């Protein structure tokens, strides 16, 4: 994952809204299913979906995830000494679990996801 490309334009709020819609449709089709959104981000949305402030839109979209009852894990990919905690804010808005990528090893993402599904 450390080799994943980063940078450029990030329509984070749009991605969160689409994810929320897809998972809501799946819940309607399969009401007994346990759904989990795993979001890997530094939290720096820099493209607006509707002409507003990108980060305000992203936080609102994260809140919509919580309101729809979708479980969420936010894996913070931000690196470096100065942390802006934007991904942490998204985790709080979504009601989700927050994890720093640097604290994960190997199959830890899968284990965290399995544990989250077992809890819900």
C-alpha cells in the first residue's frame, strides 16, 4: 500500500456519498447483511461535489454515513511529522473507527474489518 499513488484532485465528498448510496442499496436488497465501509484516505478532499467547501462537504458526507447506520473504518494514510488529523475528523463524523496506516501490519486491515463486522 505504501506504493499507492497519492496526490492530485480528490473528490472525497463525492466518493463518500456514492459509497453511502451503494451500501444503502445493498442493505435494502440484503437486509440481514453486515455492511462495512473501509475508507483509506489522508482526509484531504480538495474537489467540491456541489460548489461548497470540499472539507465541509466531506464531513457532511461522513455524517450521512453515520445517519444511514453504515459501519465505517477510516484508515489514515497521512504521513510525516505534522498531522492535520483530517481523516480523524472524518472518522468522528462517520461514527467510525480510526486507525493510522503506519500502525497496521500485513493482514491487519482484514482483521480489523472482520472484528468490526462481528461487533455490528
